[in-house]
């Protein structure tokens, strides 16, 4: 099944590809919040961090996500219980 998305210049998108890409975006955001080491790698090169961790994102998604402030994810990570963070992945500890 294909979808027409008027906000994307009427390109046709395969529903499964959109779902898989959205899942990768959600995984990336989760990793940025919970994994200090991954966040540090992403702050150097988001595309390399995604590639090395098997997160398949489109070039458009990489571009949009690269515009976000990575440090805001570090601030958010301080607000969650340490039990929800990746064990053994804390930078500086």
C-alpha cells in the first residue's frame, strides 16, 4: 500500500518503509536519551553513530535530526531514573 503525503511534495511513500523509518527515528531518540556513549558518538557524527548501530534512516531524517541540540538529550537523561539508562554506558563514570 502506498500513501500520498501532501506535505512532502506528493511523493509516494510505501507504508512499510514509512513505518520502519519511524521506528528507527524512535529508537534513535530513545538511545540519545538513555545511552551516554551513543549520545557522545552522535554529537560527533549522527550519521556515523546511526550506521554503526544499525539504525537505517533516510538522508532527510538524518538532516532533520542533525538540527536538534544533542545536549538537550543529555539534560533530559538527567531527569530519568538511572535504572532506565544503559548499564555501563555512562560517560565520565
